C-alpha cells in the first residue's frame, strides 16, 4: 500500500507525467516486482504510487532520472542550479511538497469521502476525530473491499486483479475459525502471515466464494473508546453454482498511526456453517443478531482474554455451542 502523503502523491503523479510510456511501464514492473499488469499508462502510474513506500524511495529509482526531477521542479517555479545532484533535487522536491502543495491541496480538497486502497482498506477522510466517523459507512466500505479482494483470489474467477497478503493485517492479528459441516472444529491462528494464508486457502484451494449481506440486517458496526472499530457481517458461502451454507464474521479494525487514514485488521472471528448443519428455516439471507452494544461488549471481553473469565465471556459473545444461535432464522430456507 502507498506510504505517500496526499501532497507527495499529487507531486509524484505530476512528475511521472514527464516520463514516456516505456519508462512508466518499466518503472511499474520494478516497483511492483512484476506482480501487477497495468492495462494502460494511468493504471501503471496508480500502481507505482500505491506500491511505493515513500516519495524518496520512488524518486531514488534509477528509472526516475535526475533530469525528470529537475524539469518537474522547474515547471513548479522552483529555481535551482542546473548542476545540482539527484539526491539534492529529491530533497528539494520533498521540501516543496511539504511547504507548498499541502496548503494547495487543503484549499482545493473535495468534501470528506471514503475510498479503498487496492492493497489495504483506506478511508479518505481528513477529519481524524473518531467521534465524527460514520462507522456504518466505514464498515460497508471495508466489507466491499475485503470480500472483493479475497474472492478475487478464487481461480474460478480468473487471474486475481489485486494482491492478497499479510500487509493488510497487524503483525499480531488473531483469527478464530469455527466451522460446522460434516465435522465441527474451532481453530485459532496467530500472526499476519499465517492468518493471511489461512483465509487465502479458503478461496484459492477450497474454491469458496463468500457473499456478504450488506443490508441493515447483515451488517453491524461499533467502536470502542480506544479506537477499535468492530464490523460484524453475515452472508452465504458458495462454490461454483452451489450454495454450501452461511457464514458470520467479526472484524476488529485499528487505525494505523503511521500512515494517514489507514486501517488494518487486528482480529477476525469467522464462523462457517454448512447447509446440512443449518437450523430448520434458516434464511438464505442471514442476518447478524449482534447489536452495536453487543459488539462493544465483545471488545470488552477481548480485552480480558488473558483471564479464564475473559475467555468464557468471549465464548458467550460469539455464541458458543453449535454457533447457529448467532444467525437469525427466517421463513425462506435453502
């Protein structure tokens, strides 16, 4: 995901405009390690900006020549000696973006909005006050991003458009995976690499497709006083043309303090129930029974998880036992 500030992204975008098409495509291959196949020049520029960890890292690339940086600064009215070395030009560009472009972008910024980075869910809100965040919108945007990205790794859908990986999670992320099909089990996974691979295997090796229900009954969101945002979502599980069952998932999201307006996944609780194990009358459009207050209580139990009492409360919050009680039943059956 991109580590560039909004001012640096705007400046680097304009600077990259000075490179010809072949240079842009070659630079995209270098930055993304050939993992991204851009459709056109603009797509390549977007990938370069997303995958660059910093403006300095991008400008230090051999394919970004000293003359490119010099011409860009000259076009912005920054007068510097023609013999200035590349490392000095890079510093001047960074200083320019810090002192000038940020003010310009602030004056011309559009109203607050939310969007999703192709590598990580990123809420494009300038207002950093958590009380003013629309958690429902944040949760809906996150679910659109997460399930679209995860499902795109299914080989039945063709080559994945975006890259799945541990970069979307906090390094100490925890996944609790409950499933009830022909057998029943609860397994815990720890660490970004392991959690990422386990979720990936659901779609890449088991060929599952998770379809979330994002209406008012299938999606619930809440936040804790400490900044943890919890998203609960229910949906159906498919393989090809067959509907195999239902799922319920709770995410814990924490804002990254080092990258502006960026959230990473702190924990996931996933429950999958096969069709044969469903309670009679369970709806094809499952709904989350949790209310926001229940999600807040769930957070409180997570904070106590080091104690036996906390672990007991977590099991209650998740609906221990068969897990069917945590999903609303309806009149329409599978």
